[in-house]
């Protein structure tokens, strides 16, 4: 079991359900849970923006997750969030 967190700056219209949908479509095999642990709205993000801090739980039922697999998975998630939700990633 591995947990990785990302902070996504998004338009205020983007919902948690949209984040979960993109994540699940991207990583059905090893993504076990997506949850938000913080939401921030403030002037320094820009007009009409919010920041979601999102936790991803990854687990492979058949083998131990390697750093290479985890990094590739997170890279795919980041790419999809940027393309489909116009997210700005804050690590």
C-alpha cells in the first residue's frame, strides 16, 4: 500500500467527482482510493481558482509496487489532470 499526495490548482467549477473520475479512468488497476484532505481558496491562487490537496492510495494485488511503477502512475495522473481539468500541479 502506497500513499501519494498532490495539490491541484483548478477552476472553482471543477468538482471532486471530476478529479476522481479522471483518476479512476487513468489508473483502474492499482488505484484503490482518491480523497481530498484540504481545500484552499485565496487571492494568491488567482480569480476563480481553488486548490485541492488530494491523496491517492495505490496497491497492486499481485506484486510489490516499485518506485518506477509509482512514479509512472503519478506522472500519468498528473498529465491527465493537466490536460482534462487544466490543473496546475503544486508539489
